[in-house]
C-alpha cells in the first residue's frame, strides 16, 4: 500500500489496537524512574506509564492526605469514648474562705490537696457508644480507600484522555495541511474558471473548522496537563509524556462475576454495611440502659484546720481516704426510653439504605457491563471504518500516480481518513472510560495499576 510516512505510522497503531497493522503503541519507554528523578531540572519531558502515573498521584494527592487526617480524627474520637472504661486519676488543690459548714460547689469538703480516681466498670449505653464510634472509625478507613479509588479513576482518565488528545492534535495538524492544499487547488481552479466561488468558500470553511478544533484540543491538552502535574506534584512548567495503553481485561468479565465482586469490594456498599453495624451497637447499648451502672471511685483529701471543721464536726482528721464502688440502678428513666427509640429509627434507616445500595449496585454493575460491551462494539466499527478509509487512500494514491485523479481528490480522501482516525480514538477512549467506571464500581481498580 502506497502511503505517506504519517499514514504508515497511524496504520501501525491501528494494528495493536484492533487488528489492521501494528507497532506504534510499543514505541514508548518501558520503565520510569522515581518522581524526583523524573522531574528534570532542564525542562525535558517526563515519560510516564499509566502505572507510574497512578503511583505518583497516590503519593501526592491532597485529597488522600485530607482523608487520612479524617481517619485519624475518627480514631481519636473512638479512643475518647473508649477511655472512659480505663482508669482516670486526677489531682487538685485550692484554698478559700469558709463561713459556716465547710463545703465546695461540687459537694466535697474543701481540701489543701486531693486525688480522685474513677473507672467505668459496667455502663452499657456508654459501651454501645464506644463500639459505635469504633465502627465509625473503621468506616472512615473505608472512606479513605474510596478516596484512593476516586484519585485512581480521575488520574487514569486524565492520562488516557491526554494521550488521545495529543494523538488527535497530530491528526488535525496533518488535516490542516490537507485542507490548505485543497484550498489552494480550489482557488487555482476557480481562477481558471473551473470552480464556482462557493467551492472556495467550502474549502475555506473546512480549513477554519480544522483550526477551531485544533484550538479547542490545545485548550483541553493544557487543562489535562495542569491537572496531572498537580496530581503528580510536578512543577507548573514540567512537560509530561504519556503513551497509549490498554486497560486490563477484568472489565470484560461476565456481569454475574462482577456483581459478586462488587458485593464484596464496593466501597459504598461497605460503608453502608458498616453504618448498619454501628447503629446495631448503639441500639444494643441503649436497650441495656435499664441495667445498673457500676463505677470504681476513690478520693484522698488533705484537709486544713483553717476551714472551721472543728466547729461542726466532733473529730478532725487531716488525711482522709474513701474508695469503693458506685452503683446506680435506674428505677424510671425517660431519657433511656427516648434514646432507645432514636437508636431504633437510626438502625432502620441504615438497614433500608443498605438494602437500596445492594439493589442499585447490582443494576449499576450490569448496566456498566453492557456499556463496556457497547463501547467495544463501537470501537470495532470505528476500527473497520478507519481501515476502509486507509484502503481508499491507497487506491486514490495509486490512481493519482497514474494520472486518473487530481491532488484535491487525494487530499479529500486523506481528510476522510483523519476523520475516521479521530472517530476511532474517541471510540477507544469511551471504551476505556466505561472500563474504568465498571472497575471502580466492582471494587477492582487495583487491577489497573498492579
């Protein structure tokens, strides 16, 4: 097949993607170095694979850093509630004027120095709250994983789209050259009286449309580069090179398999299940609010004579120690009944939410599985249309060499080929988007970069 160098290079990429010929996608570097080494000081482009791009994003993402802080806050909150079942020792001192019976606002006798000890032994409502906050802490770790999945998805999509945009720009710049040749030939023929002015206007419009699309894609390329540099922690001026990559075949699995995976690994479903467990702990604790509460207590006080103890008590002792168990038995507790009702309603809401999540997730996985297959079929159609356009260019070039066609017809065929290339790149990217969305829903995004 006779073809120009650019056509041959594009044909090579088509083979690897779908079957027509193939080597362009394998021409990229095989490995990348660390981020510090990759970010060159002289402004040379950094070549990144998809795997390396995701690794850099996970290392530098501000969203992940915030999610980690939120997980740490949840851990500390759980520890605060749990700490009430651990020993607490306090020491204090103070001095004040006493007139009448010596006492403090807290009901204890005024003392020069005191030490108090408390520890919850049996308090089921408080224990239920502790287990609830502990489960919420675990849920925050699931939310952290969900944040990582979001970072992976956005980074992968931006990386793949940047590759598509750059390839499309290459095609459009070649299309601009063809449009300029067609315009020149049409103007010459119009000057010779062989073409109407409307044909010149059409050629001018086609060139203007190509330039407009180039400007639009250049703007999108800049947006994607800015986003990726921010994700990677690179400087604003650091050029980035990406390479064409295909996603793993896990997204091609049957819908039933992916539904089963999603039921186990989907972060949203795990969060809903964790919320149900937390509400169950809270309801169990509140229901036991009618049980007695037991607390270990102790206090040591060093008293002073200047507080008039001798005037109101028969004997005075400077050193005093009290220790024992404080048991409280609820006879009638309206707050406990209200707390049980609130905990029951919260649990019912969480259970309904979990059931809805399962139903929605099953439908979502099946829908996204079908979408991947549809996008794959569209990609195959686009590939065949491209292959047909390339074959037409070869025929037109042969006829041009034999003098049967003019240059304008050949350039029009090349424009058509470029359009089919653009359609193929769009179809391939749409399939990759559908794959990423399906893998995220099924909890299998780790397959993208392992």
